[in-house]
C-alpha cells in the first residue's frame, strides 16, 4: 500500500518513471494476494491515468479495462468513481486510436 501511495506522490511531482515503478511494484504485491482486489483496482486505475497523461494510450486502455473487469465483483456503489474514471480513459483512448 505504501508503494501505491508513493506512486501517487511521484505522479503528483511529475516524476512519472518513479511513479510507474512504484505502481508496478504495488500491483505485483497486490496481485499475489487474492483478498486485496480493491487495492488492485485502485492501483490499475492510477497506473492507467499515469499512462494516459504520458500519451501511452495502449497501456492506459489496458489498465483501465483490467480495473473495470475486477470492479465487476464489487457492488456498483462502492466503485462508482473508479468505473467513471476508467470509462473516461477507455473513451479517450478510443478517440486517440482514430
């Protein structure tokens, strides 16, 4: 969880390579445990936003898509903001494909 938070700090400081590294390390930890799926969703969403801001639309799209797939296992009201963000990422990435 600390690595994911560090990822957010680095992203806010516009140190994108450090942010990406922290998010990826956090995601690796989160995916090794079946019971912390919500943290995976948050991390994938943040990683997707990071890629989007770097104009890496292919990676942004994949992260957002993966986060949405995982979020389907949760009540909609608990993932409303995440789903909105991920759907926006998908929409904008689709527009950039054209």
